C-alpha cells in the first residue's frame, strides 16, 4: 500500500523508511501506473455498477484462495469468473 494522502510520500520520515527504500523501484513502478491508469470499471468515470462489482472482493478472494489454500490458478479463476458473471447478470447497463 502506498500513502493515500498527498504529501506523505514527500516527507523525510517516509523517504527514510527502511521498507520504502528497500522497495523504492516497486514504489516508482506502482506510482507511475497509478498516474496513468484507472481503477477497473472506472475507465469512463465513476459508475455505480463498477462500484458494486469491485466492492464484492471477488478478485481479492480469488488471489487469497490461490495463495493461502494453494488452489489451482485455473480453478480459482473459473470460480471467480462464475461469481462475476452472476453479478454482471444482476447489474443493469
């Protein structure tokens, strides 16, 4: 997680943090991507449907299942796809 409040990453305490220094390249890559990208479903601005879909935690649960339980990636992805498709069917466009 990177700071969500502007200015924090400019402070000496943040810059001198051992973990931040250790992963400075990753911080730079993530920051660059955040400045260029958008959140999933928000490519065309805020959306109630996107908010509903992304707040369900399906993708996060999929990764957690793979990492914590050792579930096969394809099996976990198929389960997540099914759950997302069920949600898609309930959201009006």
